[in-house]
């Protein structure tokens, strides 16, 4: 067990916690623990600069308020490319990437609309297997013909009760 130690923050001596032992570098004072945590987090962020890069970029892009535009509220009539804050996107990725994204969006949005509209048309048509003249949940029941059952095969009873010639091998 380690003996008395000097706190790296406040320079006071302290007795380390028994479970932490030699690993404890600062005393248990709230101010020292907060400062230790702040320094450790800053050190970790220096060692892992790209850990939350995507999230920081998303926050930066979405920090600009979305402009209110009068017009229809239906999703197919609204242009999703106008809803993006292009100036913030350009600040994050640069002009060239912004232009590529805009061009890609101008191709993708009309194609997506066409697919959605064509799928809606297909879904709106009645299936050829479903008859429109009656209950759709009704299932036709076939009558069972008992004459097709062999006289040697019994429909009930254990296997041993069957005649030897009718038993499966």
C-alpha cells in the first residue's frame, strides 16, 4: 500500500484510497477531482482528435436556423435541397465538395420522387389475385373425398395395429 502522497493539483499531502493505491495522483477534494477530470479529458481529446468529428460537423451544420419558406408542406412538393444550410456546409467541407453535393442532390431528388410516385401507383392498383366481387378473407374449402383412402391404411390407431403388409418399412 502506498503511503502519504502529494496532490498534483493543490500540492497538499493526502492518504490514497485503499482501492486506488499507487494509481491515485490527486486528493479527494472536489476542486482537485474536477481539475483532474478536466485535464484528463483535454489530454484524451488531444490524443483522439477525430473521435467525434462527424458529430461536431453535424452540430456546426445544423447550428444555422432553418429558413422559413412559405409554400406547400407536403414532402413531395418541397425541395429538400433548399432546406440545407449550404453556407455552413461550405464552411465545413469547402466549396468543391459543396458543389459536388449539390449536383448529386439535384440528380438524386428527382429520381427519388419518381420512384416514390411509381411505387404509390403500383401499390394503389388492385392485385390480380384478389377478386373484387366478394369477401377478400374468404378461403374456398375443398370437400374431402374418402374413396381415395386405401382400404389397407387405417386413418386412426397406432402403427402396430396396422396389418403387416400396410406397415411402412
